[in-house]
């Protein structure tokens, strides 16, 4: 194994000769020390890069929740020419003759009304949303390790945004629910790695003390993207649902070009891939922007001896073969499944509540802001394990209480419980992704985060079905949501605490850190 105690870059007044006794020698991750010593923990160059990279979450959120409005079930009214008592007492439009009622808005306002899907059943009406999440699931499995292996973080982010934007734009040409669902599947496949690449790339540009805060910037952008949807939909009310896809796709195309030309590749990934000169050049640029001067030496680079040149699936293979890595991955994926079911399912089920869809979606989007603020300001002081456990249990309790049979709850209180549950799920979502980044080394970090996000999406695959079933019985949606997220949060007890712990770059480095933390014994880790 390479000597991981030597710095990657030689700083002024540094020397290779150390008088420190061997037993006091510190095992410091090379890239952590490089970033922090050469460009500082967090400078303006890193801040601007983090903002630019994290804005990908804005467009990701729009495509994730756009079906809430594009595929909304429209309201209807009785035909004024007919006797009002002939249909006013009927709640199911499918039991009425087609000429006895009409839509409140033009047919083109929703896919349901344009293609006459009001009586097609929940499976057909929920097909576009389910197809999107299925595309996310497959895309994550197929594309999960490309950012770790051949393409890198930056290129993967740019290409994913461009592919998502193009498929979204093509969705406007759909002529029926089948082509529409197919294009939504392609869109989901394309966006599968956007959040992962943005989160990992932004966090790898800064020192360990700022990783959590930088990661939360992406969650803020996701909230803003989610919040923009009811505004766009409200301005578009009465117009074609296709306008929603046009307004959200064109800006994404321009953004993907900006990422390609202005964003730096992760120096961590470049070092791990053996592209030392490119990594040094990137660090030089950011250091100059932060008004720091230093001398660069290409000697004593540890990754010359040990470089993780993984192919497409080798990162996942590594995660499975190492017992400690597999145990961690299994636990965070189980947690992610429960959080994802609630996070993606609750907005889809908002149409079941006696509230304006625009208002309820806006309130849900706004509830993400305090979740992001709490994570941003307190992530440095929050234990990852206990935070996730508290938020998942709180979300589960609020979900179940809101639909308990035999308990009369006013609409306002029900909305309040729903918002608390969604807020808790959002907080757990944010902390879980940051937790995952800290649990795995650089060589497999992007793949690990991708797998966790796939578990989140897998929970989302079941959400449209449960949301549709909840129209008749609320416990089949909110009740199931609460049970699943409450039980999944218990898996956090299988994971080590990572708050304030230095992240590593290789699997051997992570194992060495675990052994050191355990006093050199092998009993407290699986290797």
C-alpha cells in the first residue's frame, strides 16, 4: 500500500524529514490536507463553484415533482343545461354520461383531461409518475459508477442535465399516455445521477469542516426548484400542460453548457484516477482565486503506487466484497427506502386533501426551507445517527396520527401534521446524504451515494400507487408511509457516527482509520 502519511503537495517551509516520533505520526488523508493547506477550508472560489454545481438540484426538483400539476386530476362541473339534481349528488364522474358534465378548465390543462383518462384507473393515470421513478431507478443502476470511473463528476453532471433537458423538451410532443410515459421514463433515466454528482462534486472541493454546509446548498436549490413549480403552474393555469415542460427544459439546456465551461473537476477524483497534473492545476486555480500562494511539488504522490482505476461496476463490487462497506451500504439504503417513500409520496398524495393544490404544494415546498436551514446551521453540531433516528420516528408518528380511524381531525390539523411529517422527512433526507458521503472513501463515494439515492427512488416507485389507493382509505397512503419510515430509521443503529471525522480517499485508508479508532484491534470492524 502507498504511504498515505505524506502530503500530496509540498508547502513552503515544509520538509520531508520529520523528527516526530513514530508513535505520534498522524495518519491524515492526503487530499484533505492538500485542500485545507493549499486553498483553505472554504474560500470564494470554492463557494462560487459550490453554488454553480448545486444549482443542478433546482432543475432536478422541477422534473421530480412536475407531474403533480401536469398530471393533476381536474375538477369538473355539471352541465348548466341539464337538471342540477341529476348529477350534483354524484361524486364519481365516470357514472355520468359524458355530455352531462364538463371540465372547469380547458382540456389541454392536464394530461388526464386531454387524453380522457378520468375513468382509466389509478394504474394508468399514475403510469407517467411511476415510469419516471422507474427510469430513475434503472438509470441509477446503469450510470451509478460512471462518475467514479470514466466520466468523472463534472462531465457526468453536465451530460445528465443536458439529456434530462432534451428528453423533457421532447415530452411536449407526446400524443398519448403511452408515449408520454415512455418519455418520462427517459427523463427519469437521464436525471438519475444529477443530485449525486452535484452533492459529491461540491463537497469534494472544500475542507472537512464545511462539507455539511456545502452539501446543504444543494438542498436549498432543490427547495427553490420545488417552490418554483406551483408558481409556474399557477401562471400556466388554463394553458396547456406542455408549457410546464417547455419552461423547465430550456433553462436546463443553458445550465448544462455553463457547467461544462465554468465548473472545475474534483481534484480528489483526479488524484484517485492518477491524473495528478490536472488535479494540481485545478488546486492552483482555486488557490489563486483565494489569494493564496504556495509551491507545488510532484514528488511523493501516494497515488502513483495505488490508483483506483475502476471500471463501470467495480466500485459496486468493492462495496459488496468489503464486509464493513456492505454493512454500511445496506443500512443506509434501508433508511433511504423509507425516507424516499414519504418524501416523494406525500406531494403526490396532496390531491387527496381538501385543500387547494397550489397552496398545499407551496406549503410543502416551504417546509423544506426550515429543514435545510436547520441542517445548514447545525450540521456541524448534529450527530448523524441520533438526528436521523429522531426525524424518521417523528415523521412516522405524524403520518399515522393524521389518518387514524376513529379519530376526528380537522382539515387544518391534518395539514399541520402532514407538514411536520414532510419537514421531518426532508431533514432526514438531507442528513442521510451527508452521512453517506462521510461513511465511504473517495474511490467509491459517488457510487455509494448513487446507491442510496436509488433506494430513495425505489421508495418513490411505490408512492404513486399508494397515493392513488389513499383516495379511498387514507391509511393506505399516509398510514403506510408512517410505518415504513419509522421502521427504516431504526437501521441507523448499525452505523458508526461520523460527525467531525476526516473523510478518506481509499478503502485501505478507511480500514486503517477504523483500526486506529478501535485501538488497533480487529474486533470493532469488519474487514
